[in-house]
C-alpha cells in the first residue's frame, strides 16, 4: 500500500529527466539551441496527446509504453462493448454531434469483437507541463543560466522529495496529528477551532500538499540553490 502511494517509478523518472536535461545544458548552449529543442519536444508531446484523443491506436501504443508512469486522470477511461450480432458495423458511430472522434464515438469495425467507447478523455500528462516549464524558464533566464539551471534542479529534486516524504512520514505523529496531514485539513480545522482528528488523517493523501511534503520540498529547494548560486 505504501509503495503504491509513493509512485516511485514516476518520481524517479521525473528526477532523472530533469537531471539529464541539466547535464545536456552543459553540453550545448541552453539558448537558443536548447530552447529550440525543448520547444520542439514540447510541441511534439502535445501533438501526441492530441493523437491519443482522436485515435485509439495511438492511445493503446502510448499506454503500453508509458502507462505505468501515468496518473489515473492521465490515462482516461474506456468502456468495452460487446455486440451479440455478427453484422459488420462502421468504424465510427458517433453521438448527436456527428463529429468524428468526439467523446461518445464507438470505435471498431471487426464483427463479433469488442469495441470501445471513451468515457472520459485523458488529461495532459504532468511530463508535458514539466517540459513546458523548462522551456519557458530557459527563455526567461537566457541571460542568467545559473538561475535557469537552479530552477530546473529544484523542479527535478524538490517535487519528488515532497511526494515521497509526504507519504513516507504518514505514520509519524506530532501533537496528535500525522505529519502527512494536508494543509487543507489544517486550515479547515483551524477555521472550526478544532484539532484535526485521527479519522481525518486517512484521507490526507488525497487532499493535496501535506505538511511533511512541503517541509521536504522547501529543504530540498534550499539545498539545490547552493549548487549554482554560491552563498555570499
């Protein structure tokens, strides 16, 4: 249960991607060469996502390769339909909008086989926003590479650390409240002038940023700044 909530594979991939990009920034000029490559990669990522929305072949391929790194809302949801009759059906049977590939289209053309109906579309993966953020940072700090590299290092290290510590410290309690208690829960408790109870701690994982995660993120971010920004 703990390992499932840690999402270690996704967090390791997140950190490695950032550290690899950081290494590449020392091999090629971050601007304009790195910026151009990052822009192309970000646009390609977005294009693949659009293909996933409109073509289940692309969606199947993407989930086969990267499904283990995705959150539930990034996967989307399909409903598999069985038809008893053996008559051939068109490739697309759409809803009232009559627009091909809209949500509600039933896909498939092989008689007697399962066909799929999309229930909910996949959201853009976090990796897209990671690339987008790095691209924008590279552009904004093109004249201050140390600031850009520090931002990338913080993003690569501090964010995974927040998630790992937010989950791993769930069994440690301070002042009657679990360290993985969410800020939302604390604010709600403070507003009602009551202390967060043990029964409320079990939902802390699903309520956003936690106290332990925030502290771990802040500490990691501070340590990362010493790599490229020397203390005076």
